[in-house]
């Protein structure tokens, strides 16, 4: 399997500090991007081995998911932290542009389209997302066979507590938003819920109440279909803002977007670096007002 991953990356210490990419401290951005790149290679790179002790030896492992990974970091105007990363520059390709920083995600779309026909999967990943599931693409293949290529499965983003055993440990951060707002970009469709069975487990998928995930993973057929749409890479920023639009608006217009339902949210998930959103949600909800529906305790 051939995988192309594009990552928009921008860092400006002199920005307005609204996003992590314009924070005065580069360390979190360095750590986030390092984790993003490293995790992709750990899960889908070829250098995976099984160790034996009698005698000491190493054997190539995970051949059943043999993948070739090409990772491209899209930057603009020289504003980045690539020269500060504690990883080899050979682990990625640097694609420099002069785009507006908030529109870098559209440069990623254009890069994917330029390489159509060369890969099995075409991917976009914001630079603070961490993929920890080596079965991600196998799950996507399974879902496409179940629901059809016009349906696209998006992962649930989550954040983790920085301390173990102290209150809530994991929060999925992309809860439902105003359905009327979403419907203006892609109206309702039949079958808002799909159910399948995996390893004798019933898994449910629902129309994405919040289509944003900061990423997408398209097979070759889906990428070709999207690239043919008149709105492809049109730089429309009307979905929340430019960053969210670059990650979500195009696929929202082109596909029926699903996510794993709450009761099996971890079927397909990606980690969001840090826990800023988690803390914001907990403050907004109030620890004494948490909904206990489905609480196993």
C-alpha cells in the first residue's frame, strides 16, 4: 500500500497568539510536529522488526500491512520549526510555498491532486495530530466496502489528561455543532446511521454531528472524485474559519461524512496534542454537571 500524507505547518512567534502556531514559545509546536511525524513512521514505516533471543536476531514484522509512506510538510514564507526538530530531515519532504499561512491546507489539497494516480491513500493531517492506530487504513477499507466510496469515515479526535488517576482521563473534543450550519454545506441524506460487525462486535457509525477532525484519509477513487468537483481547492473559508475550512469544507461538500458513534468512539480515532480543548470543555461543563448517561459505574 502506498500512502501520501500532507501536513500543513506554520510557526510565527510574533503572531496574535490565537493558535498554537503563533505562540511565543516554540517548544510545544516542536513537540507536536515531532510526535505527528514520528507516529506516522512508527505505525506505517517499513523499519519494523520482531526480536528473538535464542539466538539474538531480528526479523521483518507486519508484512501483512506492508506500506510505503511518503510524508510531505507544507510550509510558507520560511515560518516553521523544521530546523529545530529532533528527527532526521530524511523522514519527510519539505514543500515550501508562499501561501497565506491560514490557507496552507489548500496547498496540501493541490499537492495531493498533483500526485493523483501514484498512491492508494491521500491524506491530510494537521501538525498537532498523532495517529496511534496501525490498523487505520484497514478499517477505512472495511468501512468503504460496507458503506460505499461516496461515504467517508472520519476519526474522532481526543485529548488525554496529563495525570493518571485524577478525574477524567480522555475526552473526545469534536462534539456536535449546529446541524443547520452543517446542512448548508451538505444537506441531509438517507441512512444517517450505519452498523457493521467486527470481531463479533457490533460497531455503529453516525452522520458526523461535527464533520471537523483536522484530517482526512481518502482512497484513490475518493481522491479522484473529489478532485473532479468544481469546488475542489477553491479556497472557500466559510466553514468556521480558514483552518477548519481547509481541513473539512471540501470533503464535507463531496462526501457523506460519518464518525464512529459515541458508544464505540475509539474504533477510529486520532490524538490531538496537549489537552487545551479538554480543559476548556471541562471548565465550560463543570465537573459537577457531567452527564452520567452510559456511565459504567
